[in-house]
C-alpha cells in the first residue's frame, strides 16, 4: 500500500518528532513509541525555549496555554502553539509549531505536525496528523473497534495487519475533515484530501481525493 507509507503522507521536516519515524515504513508503527520518544526528546530541548512543567511536560515559552487546559505528561507543546480553554491532553502527545488544540478537545497518544488545527470539540487518539491537517468542529477519531479485535488497514482487496488494538487515523499533510465526521479505526487519508461533513470514514482514501460518502470518492481536478 504505497499510499499509506510515511514517505507518501508526511513532510517530516514539519515536525519536531522527525526522528520518531526513522526505520518505520508505515506511520502507525510509531504509535507504541511516542511516550518514550517524548521523554528522551524533552530532556534535550533547549531551556531558553522550553519550560518543563510537572512530570515530563515541556511547553515552549512562545506557546499560549489557557489556564483551564489540563496537560498530562509525557507531552511537548512546540513553539507558537495554542492550547485553548478546557483542552485535555491525556499524555503521550506532541503538539507541533503553530498548532491549535481547541476548546474541549482531547488528545491521547498523538503526533500533531506543525500548523495542525483541532480547534473545537475534537477527540484525537492514537493518531498522527500531518502538516496543516484540519479537523472540523466535532470531528473525532474512533481508536478501538467495537469487538476489540486488532485493527486492519484496508484498501480495496489489500489488507495490512497492524497488530494494534488502538489505532485511530493517519491524516496526511493538508487533509481537511468536515465537521462532525467520524474516522473509524484504521483510517488513512492521503495528502490534500477532503472529507465531507458528517461523514463516517473507514479504510484508505488516496491522495488528492474528496470523500463524499462511502462508495463515493472523487478525485480532485
């Protein structure tokens, strides 16, 4: 599945976590490594740019964090990021440069590349969001199957066994997800693709496409 490879989804120069992806082919391979990576990287961050708060939480001095936000470690909030009112970062989260984590948004075991926006009532768990990816208000990742079996990534007749029980969505660079959409476990969306509002998405959407509904996906012109 070429579409699902890290090299096809992400510009790794647009994340402080570029070393996390070394040696991996598919992005979900790094999900179990996020926690340990943050702890190691955090200790190397320059003190003139980052402040360590509590246990394994590093916040850039140029970032804006609302006093009502709850941030559990390990976590890194990069430069110029904004964490708004009542955001809940449960841990194992990297928030990229200039990214926005909005009011009542919850993050858990995620990497948000630079300029990502999850600005209103989003849940993002066990997921990786590429440069300038945007999730509309109320859109969420569903990261565990209802039958609790391991997640399989499916693209037509092609299947990849991930070996993971928890796997939300992999969004490529510049992906736009419409309001109140649900991205089911194992969803992979290629670069520069759009998802219509109120969609229920599963499987692989290729680069440069518009997802209108299940079975109706158009290529951008």
